[in-house]
């Protein structure tokens, strides 16, 4: 026998289960600490997905017990109130790798591969020899099914034992209507800190506010994250693949397996974004008869069809126009919830969030959401904290190798006011940055689903979102700096001028002169101060805007404020009236403000909860700069209107209010003539509130 | 039908090939540029593995052609002179995922999973619809077999077409004796730079100096990395699993599937490190009869056996003693080759390398090798370059998520003289750091094999190696600093003193005094200078060491030098004699050196190539410090001897020379009495060479 035959003799087929048993670290079972988090994660992801699909509000309980601390044996027990699994599905779902319902579905879901929970069963069996106990109750049956599931790794088949049926009651003796309970033992370590079960569940509750999560740790301590909203995430619909994102091999297979009688039926029925007209045009561009059977296409014809789909074959020089895929397959977290989650998690001064409109990469709809919080008690000399999420699942490991991290690192943060060595890498500063990718096909770097693989388009989209957020941070920091400078000037003037006046008067034996007019002149600024506070009694968010005219002329302004209209907030106690300028933008035309005068604008926001809205952006229309507010950029309003249009076109309903009134507000003018003869103006009493304390 | 049944109805089994087609990025097919590198890598890895197993010196040719630049279609053709594949193996190796010979073998190899090359076939088919053309010639058959291989992803089976046999000749019309040629077309992008096919092959040639690699790029340019050594890497042997690294599930399966008639036979035959005696002891500790059949063990007995294997069940309070697994399953690159590779790749001033002795983690033997180069033309204000290798394969992607990178980041580099913000993370400076892990079971984070997964033990071992290397760097930098200071002092004295003397003499109208004695007194130092240079004519490495006595006393020294004895270097032209103190350490006892005198030591190293040896470590024995050399730490010699012993015990043959002579060299003493009356000493002519130029 030659050497080639000798070497070939050793070759054999390996089962997928043997493969993953040897490479269990691909599934997230590398260290003992991570293995436990992975197990909890797979179970929780499954529960949340099942509840979402069944349109049920999830109530989860996760219990971790130390069975043998010396040998690092841990028991995990997770329970949900989801739809449960029919008895005959249990063994396949838990005991067979690559078995599941979500692999071929094009829609946003946490699980996609049919590997996760079987991996947990496999790891438990490998490390402790114990099967996983599953109890499942479905609504249409009176009792729950119970079974112990193991895995025959040589064959990728479940082994089952002790199967039966039993009555399942909760601790109060009430019958459980439906739900699933998993109990397994594994070699693992429970630990606290940044990478812990507790942290994973906490982050999960932030991005899944519709879930009620209870965690009982090995010490018996109960941690409870209650349900914050009764509103289930938007229902996601499965979509067909989009012609732009298809590969030749796939198209060949689809044609081969098709039973359709003609091309047009095939194209309209199997792809999203293909209308009756574009189906015909695709055939025309690829020179295929519309009546031909897809199954009978020759390889060259399939290639032509693909080129027509990807716009390389054209009609009269123009690519065939296709609709974008529908985006109701996505369910973003939404700005308001991100804001809420962030402000609850980390104490801070400033929050900005952003949900981009959905895009399409390689035929897969996706959407990027970002959030940034700044200030508060965070350390200024450390790298910013990165919070990564994919399809509402927190990512806890492999931060360095993740596309979302790279998107943050690819931004020049120095231009936005954060420290960053060499203009790249993670910035430093008292900030945390959140990035969420929602997609029908999240491309992870491995089965453990902890880091996103490189993808130019998604990277660019994330980078854009982050930069937009960065510009917001820069504005905030500039505003803060300007306010601080004005405050300093104001304090100096108010301290020193009176002292000089008094001293001079003493020396000259004259009366102390009246100074407020001079102070106004020296300040020469219009200042606004905004406070957004939660009112415990009324359960509303109160907004107060004060405008001070420290100039020697009368001033006239329109003040505009943002409010979270699209999240259902309603303006209340708005005694000054005004009108709506765009979704989420209200405007008040103020009466002329004489030198030294001030005016206060009060309103409340109803329909929000504490922490939902902590900062109000204030804009103005008028010639003299207002320190503490931003000059209204009319393009900004236009952008908001464009966004609304785009979202509507994308089929996403965001506005719960009426259409924007198109009435124009008359642009106010300053009273340029100096009508006021150097009036004696008192420094307003309110000066203490101006800078939150004063001198 | 209830909701649970409805949801379950959508569940189905997915084939491994469908799974990897959808998740092709797990295999390294994410971006178009990386896909090409992945394809080249999988093919080259297979060729090198096959040649190594067949004990043949590999000659590889890789050709990349642009088929259609607009559509990014590229053709890859790779040819090797390996053993080839028998006709009937071809379709399984290329058309079936998880088929291969290395999955169950415990030994160091590049490929392990049986996925790689089938992934290339799959990706080609998916993106271009084309099958992969394979030509294979084995030595025992007169003609080569040819076939076009595709993949039925629904079934994980090969589809083949155009199979046949043909005469395979090289370009000179000579019959090819054996070899394999792969031609495939795929959607991919050819690019240059740090992550490129060229760079991958270059790095591959560094760590596989026994390979001859030719690369023809799309422009037709030929890049050739010739074979540097005819010595094949150490032959690696497959070993049995070690009891310490076994999981309960595995042990259960092994017992179940065993046909052995008694426990002792089973234990000795299926595990490494188990002697006849320890097999009996394992049975004793786990209270299992030695005569029992492994197949008949009860679950509790298997558990007991595992606990005995892991030292938890003991005999008389002591765990059963097991031998370490043999390490002939590993094939490290070895220090000299790392040094050579590094110095060829990057121009630099200082190189240090280190091969740790093999260790065992979870029963898997592994070995860490590290290298560091410093200085030269590398940028001082950038992060150091990281060169990662696993089982002689360069890792090009996912640097941030790799254990090897994390090991570098976990070291406090500031203590070793490199800049590092916050004392962690990648250091900055003009340096490149190489880390190689050789292991029977390299745990990657994904199938693409680009980053190593976390593992506490391996991490610690790598960190230790890196820190050891860091200490070497520190010494080097301190030495450099001291030399620079001495130089500065020397130049100052030689500049200023004569000028002052001349001026004073002029003013006082006296003759200029003789200064060399005073200069010697002020310098008050013994200085050594070492030069290691390649002699083009003699093809030897010349070493010159000069010792200057700038003190007012006579000095007596033994000078010791390192040389790469274990890589076959031989001392030549060594006219001063001396003797060997340990492997790779030579010693010369010098004649007493009078004040102001100098002595030159010359020798050459034969058997090396250019770039092999660029720096000689010089040590001394003697009381007065020698600037430019290191006081001999006798512990260091002892360590070398210990290392030799350990390596020998581990079965690794490193020394090709005789045993160390145990003769002791008499410790030299300074002549303490001031025998010399303030001698008139001339500053030696050689002072210009002392600091490579001087003033």
C-alpha cells in the first residue's frame, strides 16, 4: 500500500455532535465561568423567542445552585411561562443539534441556528454525565410532559429516559397553564462582576422591558427585574429572500427545487421586493421566457437571471427596479427604551440615543441603534464602557473582535470631545456607548454568538450612527463650556463691580452708584436655562425654560422644544399655547423681552415614566444668540419631516399623532431701535437658579 | 391546533452543509478579500500537513488569476508535490464536510476539523456556481485522476462530474510522480498589504522553512520563497488521551464502546501516561476490580474512575501518580528559526526568542514560543506589531479576540521599557512580538481558526514566556542606556579636559599637562564592546569583543559568551582557546589587564547562515563592573543545565554536542594592590570603535 492510501485509510466522517463536543468552546463553553453564562443565555434566549412568537408576555425564573463547590458542579434551573413544547418535539429540540424552526426563516430572532440549547444538554452530559430534565406544559393538554434528555454524540440523536406525564403546579398549588422548565447539572463556576449571570440578566431586562425576570443566585438571594411595559415588541414577520442578496448557488438550488410552472410565478412567489412588473422585467433582462419552468433553466440562464437581479443585466441601460425588502421583519429596541435603560443602569448627566432607519445589506434588512451617556459618576481616565447587543441579546464576550466595537474605534472621538490616543481605538472618558444591531441574519464570528463578523456595509452604518451621536455630544460639551464661561463672567461682574463701586464711593465719599444697568451692558447676552424634572405627585415630567435678557435692547424670540411625541408623550399644563412645528417639536412665540427682563415657560409631559425624558433640547428663532439654546436650523426640521416620510415608506409606524400643521410661524424680529433709555434694571431674583446655586 | 403545536410544526433538521453555507463567515468567508486568503490558507495548510505526514519536502505553487475584475471573480490554482489522494478519497475530502483523518488524532497538525477545503468548494459553488477541479496523482498509479467536485448542501454529499484519468506532466514534459492540484473560481478580491495572500504566504514560509513556496499574483509577478532547510519538522506521533484531561461523558463512552476484557488492559491501552502499575492503582483508588470488563461499569463506577484519574480519589491520601503525556506529538518552530524568520522579516537591532518546555492543559500537550524584536526602522509611536501563529499557521484576522494577543496585553510593559497606557493593553514602541502555540488541540474561537479561545493555563504559560522575554528587553535597554551614558561622559572628558588644560597652560604660560592618566581616573570604568557581523567571504559569523580598562588598577576577568550551539553552530578561529561551560556558553580566562590597556577577543561561528545570529550576550566574572557586559549569574548557568535536563526528559533532543565539561574555571581575582605607579597611559587608538564613531 502506498503512502497516499495509508494516509487516506485514516479518514472518516465525523458527526456534527462529535464536532461540537470537541469544539465546545465554539459554542461558548470555554472557561467554567463563561459556560454557566452561556447555558443561562441559551435558555433565556429560547424562552424570550418562544414567548415573542406566541405573543405572550414572558415571565422567567432562573435559579443557580451549587451542588458541589469543590468539584465546581452547578445546577441550573430555568422556568418560563411560554407556550411550551409538544412532547414529541422536546427530544429533538434538546437532543439534536441543528434542529429548530428559525434556521430558514428570514426575520429577527435571538436564536437562529438550532444549536444553543442542545449544546447545553451536551455540555452537561459531557462534564457531569447527567441528562437534562425537561418539563413542558402546553395549553391544549391537561398535564405536563417530563423527560430526561441526553445526547448520543456519535449519531446526533437524543437519548431519553424517565419520560412520563405529571401535574405541574406553581408554589401556590395553582395549575400551570403552559410553560417550560429545564434543569441540568454542569461543571461551571458562578462568579460576580462585569461578566456574570446577574449582569447578563440585567442587560437582558434593559432591552426586553416587556419581560419579568427573577434570578435566584447560589446564596439564595432573589434579584427581580419587573416588567416595565405591557407592550410586546413589534411582531416580526418572516420575509422571502431579496434578489439583491442571493448567491448563484442558492438561486440554482431554488430553481432546481421549484415546482412552479412559469418564471413569473416563481419570481413573485419566492422573493421579496419583486412585483408582477419587475418579475417580467427580470425575465426580459436575462432573456428568459416568462413561461418557462424554473426547473428547466440551464446554468447559463440562472447566471443571467442572477445578473439581472443584481442589476448587472439591464433593460435599455437601466437595472430592473426592485422594491426594498419589507422591514416588518425587524423589531428595534427604540430610542426611548434605550434611553430609559441606559439612564437606569448608569448614573449620568447626559444621554443621547439614535435609531437609524432600516437598511439592507446583501438582501438582509438590518437596523442600527446607538446610545451614549456621559458624565455622572463614571471614571474620566478609563476607556468608555461598551454595551453591545444583537437582536436584543446582550453580548458579553469577545468585545475586541466585534464589528460593533470596531465601529466605535473607527470614529475620531477627539473631534467630539473625548480623549483618544492616536485618533483611533476605544476613546477614554466618563461615557458608555451602546450599540444594537437588529437583523434578519446577524453574522456572528462563531456559534457562541458573542461578536459580530466584519461586514463593510453594517460597519459603515454603525459608524455613521455613532458619529451622528458624537456630534450631539460635541454640541452638548460646547454648550456646557459656554454656559460655564458665561457663569464665570457673570459671577466676576457681580462680585467685583459692586466691590469696586463701594470702595470708590467710600474713598470719594460719594453714594454707591446703581450698577445693574452696567452689569447688563457688560454681560451683553441672552441666556436660557432649562430644567426637566420628574414630578412625583403629578406623575408627569415638568419642563421649565427661563429666558433672561441681559442686553441693552429689547429682544423677540420664538422658542422651540423637543418632546418624545412618538413615544406617546402628551403636552400638558402648557399655558403659553404655541403650536406644533413637526413631530416632537413644539414652538412658542414669546412676547418682546425688555432689557433686564426675563420670561418663564412652563409645561408638563404626560404619558411618560420616571427616567424616560431627562433632557429637553431648546432651540430659538431670533437674531441675538441665546446662550443655553441652539439656533433653529430649519434644515433640522426638514430632516425630521424627511425621516418621518422615510419611516412611513418603510412601513414603520412611528407617529401616533396628527399630521404636522403646515402653518408657518411669522419669524420674529428684534426691536432694533433703542427705544429704551438706559433703564434701571434689577438683576433678577432668579439669578441663583440660573446656574443652579449662583455665587 | 394550539400555539405550541403550530410553532413546533415549523421545526426541522438542518444539514451541517446548509448550516455552514448560511454561516460561511464562521469558516472565514466574510469579506471578499478575506475569502481569498481563507481559500489559499485551507489549501496550503492541507498541502503542508500531507507532506509532513508523508515525510516529503513540500514544494507549493499558488496562482491567483482575475477572471472578471468587474464582478470580482477570481480563479485560484494550488499545486503541491505531496502524496496525492486516492481517486475514491477525493470526493469525500473535497465534497463532504467533517470528513478527514485528523479529527480524532491527538497530535499537532494544521488541519483538525475536516471542514476547511470542503468550505472552499462550497464557497466557490455558492458564489460562482462552478465546481472545483481536482487533479490527484499518487505514486502507485501511472496516471492522475481528475474530477470536478461540487456539494449537495442539503445532504452534505459530493456531486461529481467529468471524472477521468490523464497523464500529468510538469512544464518540462516530465511526468509528475505524485501531487495534488486544485482549481476553483470564487467571488473574491485580491488585495495587498498587511492582510493579503502575499503576507500569509510570507509568514507561512518563515515558520515552515522546509517548504518551497511560489506565488504568482494576478499581475503575473512571481514571488518565490525558497526552501531554507532540508530538515523536515520533527515527526509528530499521535498519542492517546491523557486521563487528566478527560471528561466524564467521554470516559462513559470509552467504557461503553470498549471490547477489552479487563480494566487494566483498557486503561493501559487507551490512555497515555498510564503504566501497568498506575492502571492497577486507578482501579484500587476507584474501588473497581481490575478484572472487570470496562463495558460493564455502572455510571457511579465510571464517575469514581474519573475522580481517581483526576486525583480526587486517592490511595492512602495520595493521588495516583501518572506520567505526563509524551510530547513527541508536538513540533515547535524552535528559537533559532523564529530568530531567523523575524530578523529576515523586519529590520531591527535587537532580537530575543524563547521556546518554553512543553506543558499539559486538560490532558493536551502544548508548547509556547515567543520572540521579540526591537529597534531598527520600526515606528516608536505606534502599537507594537503582533505576529500570531498556531501549529505553524499564521493567524491573520481577529487579533483583538485572540488569547495570544490578550497574553501580550496582560503584561505590564512599562516595567520592561515600553510605553503602555494604563499599564495594560498593547504596548507602544519600535517592536514586534511573535507568539506561537503548538498544541495537539488548538482551541480556536471559530472554524475559521483565526483566534485562540480563552484558556487560563495556556494564557498563563504564554504570559510567563512573554514576561521572561520582557526582562531580556529591559536588560538590553538598560545596557544600552548605560553605554550611552558612559559614552557621553567619555566624550565630555575627552572634549573638555584637553581644552581646559590647553587654556590654563596658555594663561599660566606653562606646558600643556599630560592628561590620559587623569582621564582614566575620571572614567573609572571597564568597558566592553561586542560586534557580531556576517562575513560574506568566509560565510561565517565573526564575533569581536574588546575590553578596555579605564581604571587606575590592573583588572583580571573571565569573559563568557553565548553561541547557538544547539542549532549546530561551531566555534572557529578561536585563537584565545578557553573552554565550554554549558551548552551554548564559552568561557575565556583573560590575562591581567593593566590600567589603560585593552584586549581583543576574536572568534567565528561556523555552520550558520546570514541573519541567524546577530547579537552575542557577553558575561564576565570579576569584581569590577564591566559596562557593556553582564555579571555572570551562576544561577543562569545552572538554569541552562536544568533546561537541558528537562528537555531531555521530555524526549526532545536539542544538543548536538558533547556533554558539558564539568571542569571548574578558577575564579579570577583583581590585583588589589596598587602595583602601578600612576602610569602614563595613552588613550587607546581603538576609542573610535568603542562607540562606533566617537568624536
